[in-house]
């Protein structure tokens, strides 16, 4: 069904683009490599995994327990390229680009743990690109943007994920940008993109395809009130000048164009995190599962989709 949906997307939008809309087909692994430590890809290097599955031999996923770069599979230096890799389930932090300006090409996360890709550091002119590839089974974020600059995402596939991209809502008042095009997201449980209104974030979206089997409204681009000293609060979602830049024709939900109307909490937000109960999908329910209960650190619980209760720290937010 996903294949037919993606095929129709490609036929209906036969315009020249940098990458094509994914067809929902997951790649076949060419073998397995288990690493005892994170593989470092140095500046200027290209690491071609030749479609093998890479994971850790000494790390297992612990749901949303925050760890750090040492539990990642790959750590990329600025100017490094990672391509043709499948990230296996035995890891916690996937891929780290801790100083920005990384290139990610045709990288697939088979079972996302805490998050798939973390982008940190950099400056306002920094650019990290994610071309092709995909991720599935992410309780929360796929791409976590804590650094400055821009993340460009093109031709990416997401399946059963919380958010495809999240601009950090607790990292402080500096603007971050995301450009997203030609993506297919199947069953997003929260939103495709989440940015911060008060910090001047900018999201530019085009040719976004969403397949949803649920009855809840699909949020394409939602915005929060960033809070460096506490929990960010959700303010609304939908097209918004500068903040969430896209039109109805840019978004296709279950094969149809999105209505594209903005929505916000019925309660006026006073900048202190007040919001209507139920408008914030990040007010999550706790549940248990095969990955164990996670300790809550006094911050809001996140939605559980089968990997255990959520925990977050002060730079990896909801």
C-alpha cells in the first residue's frame, strides 16, 4: 500500500527535484558489522558502508534514556560524509554530527533508539545535509537539531516516527533552520517538523507526502515556545510566515492536498507554557514494554509506542 501511495506521488509530481520521493521500500542489508566503539569519520573523509548494517557490540537500546555520542555508531567531524549505511538496533544515539557541516547520504536507521541523528555545534552559516535514506520505529525524534545553522533534508523516508525533525526547544534562544523536500512519512505520531516560534526558527517545506492510518489530525509543522529553563510548550501548527513556510499544494496527506490551516491552543498562551489540554501531543502517556520502564526526571512524559517510558535532558527535548 505504501509503495502504491509513493508511486502515485511520483507520477503526480513529475517535476525536476534534487531527490525523488521515496517508494517506502526498505533496503536489504549486505552484511553485519559490530563495533566496540563509535566509528569516527574524520573531516574530509567519505565512509561508504556498502549497505552493510552497523551497530554496537557493547550497547543496547534503552528507549529514551539520554546517553551521548559515546553510545552512537558513527561520530562525524565537520566536512565528513557518511553514505550507504544501515544503522542496526544495538545502539542508543545512532549518528552524531557534533560540530555540524556533515553530509549524510542514503543512511537508514532500522530501529531508532533515543534519536537517529544529532546535529550540534556550528554557526549560523553551518549546513548539514541529509539526502535519501530513512528511519523507522522512532518513539520520538529522528533528527535532533541542537546546533545552529541549517539542516537540509531531501528524499527521506520515515515510518512510525514521533517527529522527523525537531529544533531543540531547551537549547537557548538561537534560531535554527530546516529545509525539507520530497519526503514520505508513514504514520507520524506527533508531527513531521517542530520548531520554536520565540527563537526565530524557520522551516521551509515542499513536496511532503504523509500516509496516516490514524484518526488524529496530522501535524505537518508545529511550533513551540522554546524554554531554556524548563519544558517547551506547544503553541500551534500549520503554515505561518517565516516560521513554517509551505502552502497547501506542498503537502499531500493520504494522496490529497492538505487543507493547510493553522491551528493553536484555544487558551491564550502567555509565554509561560499555558496551553489547552490535549492540544500538545507532547503531553504523553506512560506505559511499559519490552525495553523497560524509564525513569522520569521531573519533565513531561512522552508518548510511548512500545519502547518504554521517556526521559529527557536539558538539550534533547520534546
